[in-house]
C-alpha cells in the first residue's frame, strides 16, 4: 500500500489489523492509516465503505456518476454492472474520484479486461484496496484539513477490522 518508512516503523509483527491502523492514527499518520485500512478491511467491505464515505462528500456530476455505477454493482453484483464500472473508470483514464470509485467496484472480483473487453488476467486482490484508498485520499485532500478528513474516514470503520488475529 506504499506506506512510508515512518509508518512502517510504527508497525510490529503480531499486531492485529485494528491495532496496526490505530497505531498509525496515534502516530499522526492518518493518510497511511487510511491506506492500510483499505488493504486490511475484509474484501467485501471495501466498496460499500467507500460508497458510504463518498455519498456524504460534495461530488461533481462526473464523480457522482462513478459512485452510482459502484452502487449499482453493489446492488446487482453481476458481470454487466462490473463491466460498466470498469468501462467508466477506463474511459476517464482512472483519473478523479468517480473513476477510482468505479474502478474499485470493477476490480473487486473477476478479470482485468483489455481494450476490446477480453479477459486477460484475474484482478489482483490489492488493486481494489489501492483504488479505494486513492479515492478517499483524493476526497480528503479536497478539504481544509487532510488529516482530520482521513481520520473521519478511518475511525468509524475501525470496528470492521479484526481485533483478534495478527497481520
């Protein structure tokens, strides 16, 4: 998840997922905590949490369109909805909150697609977390207080992380 050395220094073997994210928050590394949390959340929680966070943000119409596609995929969970989300993200070259939100839904399962829509490889598990974190970091950066906004995304989801198993 691209954690900087200062973040890595706060993490220890045997930490629980919740403990690891909390250690980063306690160390004033809210952006790193957000990235790690997206990677450690159970896979099925990432897109719903991202959509919930984004739904409360001030988004332009293009970003709302990406959010709507991710929400449609959450409701339908079919290949057509997933492919629509991927096409939207690719059509925007994965730039912008809406494109990243759509990509998170599109990369939540299944295969990566080439330009003609042919399946080329299974989606790597970490890609969904990377684009979800990118969307939330972009939303956080749009405000006056980046750390406070990152904390606002991370803190309510701490309960979704395992507290008993180590990472």
